[in-house]
C-alpha cells in the first residue's frame, strides 16, 4: 500500500513539474499550494524531485553551450578582426561630424537670423522717417562732412605707418616662433617616433595573434590611423597600456598662431610673397643646423636618438604647415628639403656608424633608423634610401659580430684541454648531446663512465655559431624583407663566420708552438664532428626563418670546406712536428765512425726514437685511417732520409766497417718497427719499403758484393736496384780513406793490398758510371 502511495506521489510530482514548466508564472501559486495540502513530508520529496529536474536542465544547458561554444569563439574572433576597422571608421565619423557641425554653425543660428530681420525692418522704417527730416538736417550734414573729411585725412596719414607697425610686430612674433621651434622640434620628434614605435608594436602583436587566420597586415599609418593633414594628431591608440594618456598633438607642443597671424597680415597687406620667401629661407637655414651631428654622436645611442628626434620634429612641423596653410610651403619645397636632408643624413650615418665597434650599439642604431624611417614614411616622405643604407650598416654590424666572435672562439680554444669529453652519468651525456648533435650507436651502447671522441670546445663552438646566427637575425628583422631574403642573408653571414673567422682561429691554433701531436690529433677529430654538424646548422637557420627547404636559395654553408682545410692544415702540422721530433732524436746520435767492431746492439737514441713513434701512433687510433697511415709513412721516410744523410754528410770524412755494422743494427730496428704494423691498414711490406734504399746500400757494403752490383747495374732485376752509383761512391771514398789511414803496414800484407786494389778498381768503375749518368 505504501509503495502504491509512493508511486502515485512520484507521478503527481511529475505532473506538477510539467505544469510548472508549461504554464504561465501567474498560475504557479495554486500548483505549489497543492503540494503542501497533500501528504505529510510530500513537499520534501517534491523538493528533491525539483532539484533533480534542475540538475537535469543544467546538464542540458551545458551541452547546448558546449555545442555552440566554437561558434561563439569564431564570432568573437571575427569581431576582433573588424575592431580595428570599426575604430578607424568611428574616428572618421567623429571627425566628419565635427567638421559638419563647424561648417553649419553659421547656417543654424535661427535666433540671430530673426533678430537680423527685425533690425532690417526697423532700419527701413527709420530711413523713411529720416527722409522727412532731411530739409532740416542739411546744415548739420555740411558740418559733419567737414569733420569727416578731417578724420579721413588723419586716417590716410596714419594707416601706412600702422600697417608697417603691425607687420613689424607680427614679424617679430614669427622670429620668436622660429627661435622657439628649435627647442620644441626635439620634443615633437620624440613624440612622433615613440608613437610610431607603439603603432608598430601593436601591429606586430595583432599580426601575431591573427597569424593562424587570413589576417593581412595593414599598410603603415602613423599613430594607428591613416595619416591626415588636418593637424598633427599624434595619439597613443596603438598602445593599450597607454590608452588613458593624454593625446598629444602638434598644437599641444607648438603654438602655431604666430605663423597663421603673420601669414594673414602679410596676405591682407598684399605682401604675402615676401613673407613666404622669408619663412622658407629661415627654415632652410634651420634645416642645415638640425642636420649637423655632434662630434661624439657615435659613442652612445642617445646621441643618435637626439639627432633623429630633431630631424623628425622639423619635418613633422613642416608637414603641418604644408597642410594647415594654403601655399606658405609647397610639396615641392618640402620634397627639396627632404632630399637635401636625406643625402646629409645618409652621409652622416655612413660615417659615424663606421666608428662603432660594439655590435649592440650598431643594433640599437639600426632599430632607431627603422623607427625614424617608418615615422617619416607615415608623413609621406620616401625612405627607400634609408633602408638601402641599412644594408651597409648591416655589413658593419656583421663585421663587429665577427670581431666579437673571433675573441669568443680564441677563448674557447685556449680553455680547451684537447681531451675526449668524459661523461659519468646519463644526465651528463644528455646535457652534452642537447648542446651538440652527436650520435654514435657504439658509444651509446657502452656503460658509464665513458668518453665522447670530441673535446669540450666542439659543443661550445657549435653553441656559439647558433648564438651568432641569433645575433645576425636581430638585425635582419624589421627591414621589410621576405623570409627567403632573411634566410639568404643569415646563410651568407654564417658563411663568413665559418670561412673567415672560425677558419682563421683554427689555422692560428694549429700553428701555435704549444700545440703538440696529441692536441693536433684531437683538433682533427673535432673538425670532423663540426663538419658533420653543418647540416644541423642549415636546418636551424631554416627553422628560425620559417622558410620551406624547397624555396631556400642556392646559398649553402661553406663549413665543410672550412673544417676540411683546418683538418688538412692539422694533418700537415702533424707531419711537420713528427719530423721535427725525429730530427731532435737524430741530433742525439753519437756514432764512433772509426770503431773497429759494432756494439752488438742498436744505439740508445734510436731505440728511444722508436719507442716514441710507437706510443705516438697509438694515439692516432682515433684518427681517420688514411691520416694515421700517411703520418706513419711520412715519419718512416723522413727517418730513412735522415739516416741516409747522416752517412753521406760531407763533414764526415771517414767511416769504418765497424761503424757500418753498427749503423746496420740501427736500420734493422727501424725495419722491425715498420714490420710490426704500428698503424693498421698497410698492405704487405709497404711500410718497410721506406727503408729499402738504406737496406740495399748497407747490404752492398756488408756483403762487399761489388761484382754483382756492377754486373747487374741498370737491370730491372738487379739486387741493388735502389743503390745510386754516386751514393755508393761517396760512401766508398770514406771507407777508402779509413783503410789507408788505419792500415799503415797494409803494403806488407798481401790481402790488404788486394783489398785496396779492389776498392780502387770499384771506385774507378763507379766514377765511370757517375760520369756516364751526368753526360
């Protein structure tokens, strides 16, 4: 039974809710009363039902709002797009209304017209009455005519003087105006440039907000409006933060009434041309004074700012005079002044900017020139030559950047330890690769701690090149150039950084005396990684300029050649330093050239030299294979040549067979070193061939195999093919002299006599071969 009552109650509540929702509000009272007249506590259950119905409707409303929310957002976006045009239209409507009200003031003054009509009627009535009185007023009129004649005579005498006094007073006021305008020009120019900058900032913000839509950037107009010539309205409508500031106009900063008054007086007195000529002449003089820069203008940005403010103020005033008066100045006159000023401005800026060595100051100068040009362009003055000048200033800016980064690169190279970068943890590894694009699968597989092949200067150089690109981009902004042109300019300046500045720093580094073989090896490794990173720099430029890779011009980064040249220079320096080190060891050689027998072991200096070469070539394992092989071959050839020169030294007069045997032991150690493959990659006995000339020469003397040498000379299959007759003769002459000196009683021993005869015979035959070669 209770359940039936509950169902009936719920059904009744549903009916009541439907009735409340569908009936007029005036009938709700009786409906609600029926709830309280029903069962006890029914109103509580109704309230719960009502709350549930309300929540249900809230969900319905929320769904509907979500469904229409995007339309609402789109509508707001459309409103924002037309807000600027609406504000512009509102300003034009307000201005039109004001001028219409001013023009109609004389027409709508009905009360004055009525009064005038009454006065005309009264005057006509008075004239009729006076006609009746004329006979009685004739004597009086005669008297008045006499008085009037005297008055006119006095006026005729004094009017010319009064006119001249008025002209002099008005001219004096004009001179005061011209004197004071120089003080106000700076303020006028400062205001105009500030508001032009605010307008530009506002336009940039709007363009940025609408960059995802079809927003078109408006043509530049001064102070948030198309430039009008009805006064100098310099408002701050472009800056929302200063929207409540007082709107400054030229009339607020300069009182032009002396000009208007003097122009009117001279026009009425028929001497307008004199006034116009005087005004134009004085303004030309003032223009020349304004265009004269201070001697130290290039030292601070404030010097340039004051210079630009004065010039802008001068031409803003002239633009106002041009449009506020009728013919006092003409467009031809202002164009003439501007062309004269523009040539002077460009010459001044070209000279003073060349003194700037601070890139930050040059960048600020560029920003000032852009605002200066945009401000005057808003007043109709052509400024293309100023933007052409900016490209010259940009070259100067790049030069200062290159000088600054040359110091940065030198400091990086000086601070580098030229050792592989150690990384202890994953975080350190990620930090390095976040600064430099390094990827190596083998190294990534290694456990920590581990070492990266390049030294610390590589990520630092890469980071600084990106910083240079950012600094170069700052100048390219606001030059009214396309993204493609900016991209091209960035690539050219980066090429200069790589091919001139960085290349020069690398070449100087390589030639420094304290840079040893280990450092040179690391430099070669570093340049290899920097060369591989050039493609990432190209992608970086493309990303920051937002240019499609398909539309990029043919300008590419020349970093590949820069790092290749540096690497080749480092390789050449490695060869040179290796040879120098070999020479240092050779200088320690102390052979006893007259020794009877060898020591039975290689010389100490040579063993030290070989140990040095062995340890050095172990460092070369990280070098590209061909570099290490070339260095090893070069060292072996230089060692072989140096040993040969030691034997053939003209200051060495005598050599014993024992010395030859000792020398042979040293050459054997050199050959053993070459055959031990100190650098992998040589095929067969390629490296041993560096000592082939020495080996064949020593074998010839050790075996004393002259018959074979002389018999096979000139044959491709000769055992001693690499032995030159002149070389053999020079060494044999040294041994002949030794035999004569050390064997005093040789003539008494038959074997020694036979040996001497054999030597003399071989010497004659060798001389014959040498003479035959020379002929």
